[in-house]
C-alpha cells in the first residue's frame, strides 16, 4: 500500500461549439478559450467541436508556450472536431471513426458529416505512460423519441472496445469528452462497466460548479431552452473519466465546471460548460484487488450487455424496415420510368420537355432509392456485427460468472474465491 512521489495531473475538457458560420461569436470565443488555457496551465486540454482546422491552428499558435505538444484528429467530411493540447510530450496518436453516426439526409442534425470518433494520444508524464482519449458521441435530439439510440449504443460499444484494446500496458488512462449521455444512460453504463473507468464527478473529494455537475445549463446564453426539456435546470453529458494501473493509483481531488457567464465578458466560452479535474497520481507497489466485487462486476456487465443487445436488435429491425422502404422506392421509380418511355415512343400530345422532366424525376427517385438501400445495408451489417460481438462477450461473461459461483460455493467465509478459468489473468 505504499505511496511515493505524489504528483498531479490537471485535465481540461470542453465542447467548443465551433461550427463556422453557424455557431455564434466563434472568433471571440476561441480567443477567450485560448486565454483561459494559457492562464490556467492545464497539463492536458481535450477539446471537441473544433470543426475548423483554422481555429485549431489559431489555438496552437496562441498556446505554443504553455502547451507545446498538440494533435488535431481529422475524419469525416468536416473533421472529427477533436483536438488535444498538452504540456507533456505526445509520443503517438491514433484515431477510430465510429461505424454508425446518424444519417446523411438528416441535414438539420448534421452529425453524419462530423465524422464522430475517438482519438487517442500516448503522453509521457514524468516517466509514466498515459493513454489519453478524447471523444464526441452522437447527439440526443429527443429524449422521448430517440431514433439515434441504437447508433449511440453502437458508438459506446466501439468506444469501450477501442479503450480496452489500446489501453493495455498504460500506467494511467484518462478520457474526456461530450458523450451526449446522462450518467445512468445505457451507453454510459455499458462503457464504464467494461472499461473500469471512473467518473471524476462521483469520485471527487471537492466539487465547484453547476448544480449536480450539469454541463448544459439553462443559464448559458447560448443554450436553447427547448433542448433541456424536461430537465429545466440542466443535464450532465460532458465527462472526465480516469483509471489507474498496478503502478499508479488515480484519485480525483477536485472537479470544477464553468458556470455560464464569464466574468467581464458578455457571453460564455461555449454552449457547454468546461470541466477541470485535478487528479492525484500515487505510485503503488501492487494495486491488484480480489473479492466479491469482481463477481458483482461480472454480473453487472452481463446485465448491461443483455440490455444493450436488445437495443441493437431493435435498431436492426428498424433499419431493415428502412431498407425495405428504400427497395420499394427503387421498384416504384423503375415502374414510373416506364411511363415517360412509353410517352416518348407512343403518339401523344405531351411535349418533349414534359417527358424529359418526368424521366429525370424518375431517375432521381431511382438513384435516391439505390443510395439509401446501400446506406441502410451498410448500417445493418454494422448492427449485426455489433450484436455478434456482444453475444461473444455475453457468453464469455456467463462462463466466468458460472466459474466464480462454482469456486465460491465451498468457501468457508461465505464469499466466493475468484479463481481464473485459464492461466491468463482476467482484466476488466
């Protein structure tokens, strides 16, 4: 249990709402964000919705002294919007773009064009290997009728898989970003139960910020009040999560948020509130843990995977219905196309321009149906693949849970003694 050489890591996360020509006062707000980061001297700043590379380059130049190491993740049509600024050397970087991210025809939402993703940077912090993740998931536009829930669950699954498989060997793991999920939403529970990452808000010793840790609040100048219905006071959808290792234990000593209006400024930094976490890093000789909690964790994982599979299956049925509609549109357009062809070859009073216009409309419908059919077919494959992966995980968890119960049935103290079913050590 020993600790030596205590150190600290200050982590900052903000959804910058930086959509050029759409977001209000972008130039002024980026100037304010740059001033804040330069003044506060965070070790790592994780930014989302930095949609313009020009804005990233502006911040990079402005923070060249305080945060000399940077990385900007590019994906999608307009980019992932993810950026990292660090006082510590970035050794490596990796980007994973989510397989599902809304629909291109939903122009008023626009998530599909954003190329939502998770970015990883490996940072050297005083000899410690830190895996730092920044991400942004699909938005929830309606709490009552959330048509994007299967997409967000798939994104949560891909996020946890990415973190699990890339964080092995890390001394510490930090994730920050806009998850677009409430703390107890399915995707959030799925992600945390399978990665072991802990929410800084629930773990912190001291908190200074908006009520209940809300990061989308009614008092923010840019917030649309209808977006908060039925949560008039606000919602918590932005997070900083952490996880230690057998070498380093992590503890959140303090967490703070901005509180809407900025002092001496007529507007806030963004439509989201920023998060700042002060993390204590304590070296450990051995942080391995055993006991009943492991069995409970496996049981919780089983429950949440089963719940997630049900949502994915429902999304699969909905997408198959959309694919059928696209196929009907194609066949309908083909049948309609026979009409202008017949009009062109049979004697009638219709002008050539009328026939041509009708033919163009039919071809447009046929092309639209074909594109939608391909889009929904691709989505179906992603949903089926995710369901198959979840089934494998569920079967593996069931085997582990059965093994834990069998090994614990003869325990003299009433608590199961966890014994691995294979010579390999099980990891969360």
